C-alpha cells in the first residue's frame, strides 16, 4: 500500500488538477507507515524491545513528516499557485519533506529493522541483510542530496532506493505467505546465557 500510494501521489502531483488526490494519497501513505510501525513493534518487541520501539517511533516520525509535507501541496491547490513562483517554492518545501521523511528517516528505521531481524532470526537472513544494506545505501544517497553533493531527483538518487524497495516488497510477501518464524525469546535468552 505504501509504495502504490507514494508512486501514485507523485504522478498526481504532476498536474494542477491532481494535487488534492496526491495529498489524499500521501495521507493514506502516512497512515500505512504508522500502521506498519505499530504492527512490527507488536510482532518484534519480545526479540528486541528497544529496537522495536525505536522502529515504531521512527515510523511515527516518518508519518508525521509525510503528513506535514502535504500542507504546502494543499496550499498550492487552495491558492491556485501551481506553476507560479509561490507554487514552485511550496513544491520545494514538499520535496524537502520527501528527502527527510521518505529518505533519511526511512533509511534509519530500515537499518534498525534489519538489525532486529538479524538478531531475532524470525525470517531469512538474506532479507535482514538486504534491509541493513538498503538502509545504509539510502542513508548515504539521501545524505549526499541533503548536502548538495548530488541533485535531488537525478536517476542515481532514485537507484539508491531500489534495495529498500526490494526489501519492503519481499518482507511484505514473506509476512503474508509465511509469517514470522515462531521462537520463544525467553528460551533463546536462556540458551545463549547457558552457552556463555
């Protein structure tokens, strides 16, 4: 849902008549981020309570930034300033929100989620490694954009998001088809302590 709404919102924003639809789609995206944060916190909190809470909190923060970034786009729709200097400035505010929310924050929360999945061993290790690697790649790519080393929106910037996209799709399908592997965190902790 988050990928469909995010991509469709970008398409909708390409035309003055689609701005309100883009805002609505991004609000659904923000709710999807919040929902996945709560769900994964609930599913993973027994394996790493601090990291699970950190992931959930960062998803909440990401949702808040996405929601806030819709305000300049709504202002464009309300003022009819699409394609005018004011509208162009508001679009840049929206792009800045995208850079922070769907770039910097998502990269950190994906690294945390991958690290937690690695330790919890409730899914494929390759999936967890992809999350960590993808998060690092996006963090570097968006960090370079933040500091003006590469321009926002250039193809290389989009390519840095591919590993996280693949991770999120794979993880969603894995959860729907197989679910998390069942483990008893208390028993696992005792076995680790016994081996130490």
